[in-house]
C-alpha cells in the first residue's frame, strides 16, 4: 500500500515553516503516544508514521529531497526510510529529546559533569560614621568550607583524582527505553558528575572540602554609604572536589551617631544655642566628622531652625578626593531654673519691648489670628 504523504500525515501545508511543523508533530505525538493508548496497535502505527514524517521534514536537506522525489528519495539504497527503520529508536529519542527535553529533564539539563562551584556567603558588618569617613582595614572571622588539606581538594585518599564513571561513561546521565519512549535521568552512580571517587579521603569524606573558620582582612574604602556591598572574589565556600570557590559579599551598615546625621555626602548637626548668644550674637565651636573642631559665628537675632553651612566639612565622597558639606542647625534654648533677679530683669525687658519691632514673626502671627477672630464675629 502506498505511503501517505508526510505533509498530510502531520496536517500541515507544503509551504509550512519549521515551527509550524514542530507544533503539528508535538500535538499529534501527545495524542497518539503509546503510553496514552495502551494496547492500541493503530495508535502505535500512527505514532511511528508521524515520527518518521517529522524526522524527514524537520531536516532541511531531507525535506528538499522529499519535496523533489517523494518517498522514493528514502527507499532502501537511497538512505531514506530503510535507514530510518534501522535507526528508529535512536532517531526518535533525538526527536523526543528535542521536543520534550525541558519537560523530561527540567530546565537545568547538563552535558557532562556539573561545576560544583562553591556557594556565595554574606557577612553583615556595622561601621561607625567616622570609619566610613576615613576608611579602615578590618579583620573578620567567617565560618565556611575550605579545601581539604590531605587530599588537596580532589576528594580521593592521598590526593587521588576522580575517575570516569563506568555507569554513564562520564556523561552524568543515562537513558532507559520502554518501547518508543526514551527517558534520560541523572546517573545514580556519580550523581550527574560524570566522575567517581574510588577511595574517598577520610578527612572530608570525598567532598574535597571541610568546615573551618577563616580569618580575612577587609578594606573599607572612605566614603562608603549604608548598604554598600563589598565583594571578595573566591572567598566564599570551597567548591566540591577542586571546583572553583564562591564569593564573599560584605554588606555594610552605618551605625547611628550621637551627634551627626548623614544624608549622602552631607552631615547635619543640631546645636542648642543659648538665648543670650542668639540675641546678642557670638561664636560657638562644633565637632566635625574628621575629629576636628569648627568655629561658627552666630549673628545677632538668630532664630531656631537657621542653618549654617560649613563647606567641605562633610563626608568623603566614595572614590573621590571631594567632600560634602556640614550643616549646623541652630536650636535656640529657652532659659530654665531662673533666679528671682533674672526673672525681674526679664520682666523689665518685656515691659520695654516693642513686639512689632523686636518679635516681628510673633507680632505678625498674632495680628493674623486677631483678624481671623474678628472676621468670625461678623
């Protein structure tokens, strides 16, 4: 009986693209798969026919030959259907792997051994604002896994290297077949690594690494900010059996300061000013982040909230010679615990004060309040 046209078998047009052919085959393969039609010879025959059709039409050269000569292009002696029959199990395994590989193997397919790279580590460090300003060198102790000394990381006794796994021949995966269904799975002997240890090292048990606390020196650059991350390449966990180590990431937190508040490269400082200094004027000294002192001139009549800018007295800018500014915010302090004489002097001062002249803000505010009340009465 004449064989059915491959395009008709897949239900696609002769001008169909590769993607359309693949979608058609995938749909039919799921429908006629022997596992979904147990005991059905018709389904098995159909499944084999559509697999043969896809095997030819997915290949550009074979498809061109088929379009020109039809089934005759693959008759015995022409390298066609006969060859497909002989290599059907292998050919279909390749087709199925191409079509459904992600479903069967997962998205993490591996060819050969995995890298076994060591894990990355995180270390949280708190630094003072002064250390963030000038930078520092710190010593930290990190519990981690390091390369095993006796086997030098190979995992084998006396440093013997791993040998190729006899079960999978170094591929890390093995295939099993049931009828037309081929499944690939991780090799149980080497767990996907492709190599095995004949005699494991007694110290590390064949892993090539042991647990140990490692002492490291860390350089904190000047100008770091809260949340800065420092990467120490190769200082994470040691890899399995000589594989590359992971990295160590140090996350910095700037500790709260008793006096200073930081905003980027600028420093802010709230300074209480005696009422007499605010009224009469004068000078004060304030600390700076570089452990020095700065003199600030307070003009007569300074009010609470007024800011004095000290240019270049702020934080160091990361990877730069520049510095931010420091802002001193005045907070005028009202006197407390007055003596009787001091109270009498203040009353005399009050009696001689012209509110509109000496306290313009207060005078203006209460004038507006008075106008508001009068408007409400109307």
